[in-house]
C-alpha cells in the first residue's frame, strides 16, 4: 500500500498521511459512479438544487475548522482561510445553483407548423475533477457543483498537498443527502490519474494546474473523444493609466500581487505604469508592501504566510536573483522581514523595477510574492507589453475612462478584462483563458456547456 504524505509548510512536519487508492478501489469507484449517475440524472433539477444548497450550508458551518486545516496544509494565514468557504466558495456555488434552471432549460427552435423542435442539454456522464492546492475549494467548486446540478456523477482527485479538502466535500455531500456514489474522491498517484482519464467510464475531465500538468491530462485523454477543461498558468498584467486613481491602484495591485504569497493563477505578476505616475506608484507600492507581516500563518496578526514548499520559494528566489543580476532593482530588503529564511518556505515579498521582458521574472509564471513594474509612454506600448506573454487568463487596467478601458481591452489577449480591480472571479462571467492558459469555460450560464452534451429533438406532430 502506497502512502501519500502532506508536509506542512508551517514547520515541515507531516501533517496528514493517506493511503493511495488501490486498483480495486479505483475500479469500484468508477463502477459505482456510472451506476449512480444513471439514477441521479433522473432526479428532478429542483431536488438536485436543494441538495446542493444543503451541501453549501454544511460547508459554511465548518468554515473555521476547514480554514485551520487549510492553513496547516498549504500555509495561507488563518485570518484569511475561512473566507475561502464563506465568500468565494459559497458565492460561486450559490450562483451556479440559482442559474441552473435557465442554463439547463431546453433551447426551443423557431416555431414551424407540424413540428416540435428543441435542444436538450444532457449530462456528460461521469466528470473527473483534478484540483490544485493553492485555492483548493474555489477551483474545485467551479466544476463540482454545476456538474452535479447537470445530472453528472463526480470523482474528485485533490492535490496531495490538500487531501482533506476532498474529504470535507464528501462529508458535506453526505450530510446534504446526496445519493451514494454520485460524488466520490480518490487519493491517486500521477500514473493512476492518467489511467482514470483514459478509462472509458470517464466522460469529462476538469483540470486546474500547471501547463505541464495540462499537457499530461491532454495526452492521457488523446485516444478518447471526451472533453477536457484546462485552467493552467498565468502571468497576469496590469496597466495603470495616467488618469488612474493612484491610491486605489496601489492598494488593489499590491494585494493582487502579494495575497496568498502570490500563489494565484490570476494574481498580478507584472505592472505597467504611465510614466507621469510611475515614481509615485513605485514609492507607494513599496511602502505598502513593507507593512505586510511575514510569519507563522496560525497567528492572527500574520498577513503573509510561507509558500507551499521550500522548492517553490527556491524557484522564486532564483528568479529574483537572476533579474537583479541582469540589472533589475529590488526595493524590499529581505532583512525587513525577520521571518525570511533561505532554505525555508518563508519568503519576503519583493518589488522589482528596471525590469524588461528579457528577464524570466517578466515572462515566466513566478507564482510567488514578487512583482515587476515598468514605465510606459502610451496605451499602445502597454497593450504590446501586456500581450507579450505565453499566457492569457486575466488582465487589468486602472483608469477613470470606461471608453478607453473598453477600447484597450478589445486589443488585449485575455480571458477576463478588468477595470479598476484584479485577482477576482465573478461567477456570473465566464472563467476562461487563451494561449497556454488552456481552454474550456467554467462558471456563468456558459459554464454548463462543457458539462453537458446537446441532444436535438425533431418531432413531427
């Protein structure tokens, strides 16, 4: 029996151990999912909605306990972790529940004498969700709740860093009265994940993770005609125009770059500032960043916890050191943050200037508490630099001119375009990306499309 160990970034201890599923357990789960889905799809949508609402309430009731577990598993400060359930998770789940009747309604064709024609959205079948550790509930709820509402069964494989999240899902669904087998989880090795994807009983794969992981998922599914939703990396840019509210831009963009120790696919990783505001922006951003408190995330005073593991901090430190060697200027002295210790996951935040796109820190995903800032002299220059990326998840502009925001946004290659905000996911809008950020669409009424298949009815009456 293989054992999966979760090492806490707080102190390097083994926080939890779980046995990986055996071949027999995987087979049992797949068989049960197919059988349960045949019955679940016949359950009226109103009843599915009721169960999902009870599930959300059960999760909310455990928010504080879940939050502390999450802090131990991946290091986000405890002052924030319960809010992953109370805010984003609950908001997304409830929105997808509320729009389900409209999103899943039959699509009527124009009236034609003697015929009744419509398109019905049928469940895909068994949905396999593969979820990451950085926002383990926010990322997984995007597919799990709408998949169940659509009449699918779901098997969840959560990150080895956050295995308790899968178990929390299962307990809440059981408390809500979800029939056995409709939702299951498996702790799996990478090899077994690929085998499950290739199994003919899986009908759709929802994956959130790295570009490398996305390629592996796509390869595992390549011999089958099934859908995959891939939300992968990001190198999300922001542009501060000369007419921006400077204080608002600084406050939001520093938070967008540093929250969760920068470990967010839609976090801000590069900022382009109109030259007249550049010096003020940098000065204020540095001052605000220096107010963060790096330390033990179990302390309520801590605002910046450790990165998820030492190797992640080593990667970010290397990007910073390389950029400085190439001419970048670091504005934060790590000694300002006593908890910053090389060889540990505890990493001080950093703001870099004198950067350019020859540096990895401005082109490759960093996934850490560091942001590079460049001055620009025109909208056109900002557009060119924002588009100079292999990724395209979100991009943001700070301006008081909505017309300019729309004009510029039309020219930026991204899945979501923000004005005067960033690092946020609105469940009413499609969550999608371009280029190496992947493909597919989650949330909004459009998000149901990848979890269902259209079936046309052409009835001569």
